[in-house]
C-alpha cells in the first residue's frame, strides 16, 4: 500500500520569516530575540545569517515580502479607477476602497499569514521604532503620494491639511481594528463577533463617514495659536 504524499515542508527561509512575523506581533521588535525566532522556526543562527545577514535585514524582509505586493495591488487598483474615469476626478469612496479595502482583504486571510502580517503592520504605527518607521516611510512613499493626490482631486473643497489629518485618522482606525478585539473586550465584555470577514464592511463604513465628515470649526483662539506657531 502506497504511503500518502505529504506536502513539502516550508523552506528554512520561509519558516524563519513566519516565525519572526508571529513573534514580532506577540512581543514586539525589541523583545523578540534571535534565539526565540530560531527556536520557533526550527533553524539556527547560522541559517538566519545566511539568508538575511542581520536582525534588521530580517525585519525588513518580513515587511517587504507582503507589503511590496500589497502596495502593488493598491496602485494597480488606483490605476484601473483612473483609466475608467478618463481624467475625471474619482469618487472618494472608490479611492478609499482601493487603499484600505485591499489591505482589509489581506487582513481577512487567516490561512496564509495575511492576518498576522496586517496585525504586525498595525503595531508599527503605535510602537516607536525609528528603524522600522524609516523603512516603511520609504516603502510607502510612492503609494501615499499617488493616493493622496487622488484624494486632493476628488475633494477639491477640502483643505489638503484636513485630508492629511483624515487619512492619518483612517490609518489609525484600520490599524487598531486589525490589531484585534482586546480593546473592544475592555468595555464590551464577552465579545464573540471577531470574524475578520465581517470587519471589512464595518470599518469601510466608518472610514468613509470620517472622510465625509463636516469640516471642523476652529475657535479664534485656536486659529491665533496656529498662526503664532507658524
């Protein structure tokens, strides 16, 4: 009787990346040691040095292997929208969907690591790490320039400063939501509706509401303070 065919074991490089990704989510970058990563990956330090060279290079590759493709998909979605619009301004909702919806689809992937990666990406927005932030700023440079430009064109009556603030708030909302339901448990008690597939429509509705909110009315004191600071 023939033995069942087993799928090939993940390559050492992928095991190291998977282990590092999961441990960075759980413990953060500083608290995760190379020994922890090699132990979980079933590898040794020599293998890490061979494939990556250093912990910093390993961190970069953890992000690059998924973020590069995510940003490629975002730009491709934006380019399709712009081609269909034929030069006309895009609907803000379509722009938001192309940027955030693409990320939420990745976050809904609980089988191939997408959900874990998006939790890690969300953590970087709140965990101070100058090296990681600088790396992500470079990775995001083109995609943010293109999407913000599209939003400026779609919302000509909204000051660009306000669009930047709202995009910042939207990024924060997505990061917090993807990070998990721990915060929700604090004030909601037992909460059993944490299905990543149901997160997307809820969060997209919230993000669009924030983008379309009335412009703030600043007091005279606040306006003077802003001018003095400038």
